[in-house]
C-alpha cells in the first residue's frame, strides 16, 4: 500500500515537471512567473501548518478562520516539547494573537461604517 502511494507521488511529480511546468514556462513570461511564485510563497507562509477540517475552503471564511489558526499552529510548532505546559503556553499565545486580530478587524469595520 505504501509502495503504491509513493509510486503515485513520483508519477505526479514527473507529470508536473515534464508537462505542467513547461506549459507554464511557454504561457507566461519570467516576470509573471516570479509574481505567481511570490504570491504562492505569501500564501504558503500564512497558511496553517496542521489540518483544520472545520475551516471553510473558500473566501472569506478560509481567511477569517485560517489566519488565526496559522498563527496558533506556528506558535505551537515553536513550543519546546509537547507536554501540557507547552500546550497551555501555545494556547495562551494563540488566544492573544486571535484577540489582537479580532480587534484589528473590529477597528477596520468601525472605520468603514463610521
């Protein structure tokens, strides 16, 4: 079963390298490809590092719920160890980040409507 999974992954990589990437290279100039790459890196840098099945897949729900979870995940990834103390510390830090994000969103909404 694992061998089959790795065979499928290798085939997917070959398809991307041999077919999809050359098509992108033909369709777009270097500047556009660099912009797409930079946008991809920005999304990747702000995406959660762990699965969160309850997060919507489409905007705006994915951003509203995914960005705070991303901060939580990254803090959790930095926490030494995985014991209860590390979990409590990362939960407290994530709560502070989420609260700060909620304040920013509330201020922006107030400015738009006020």
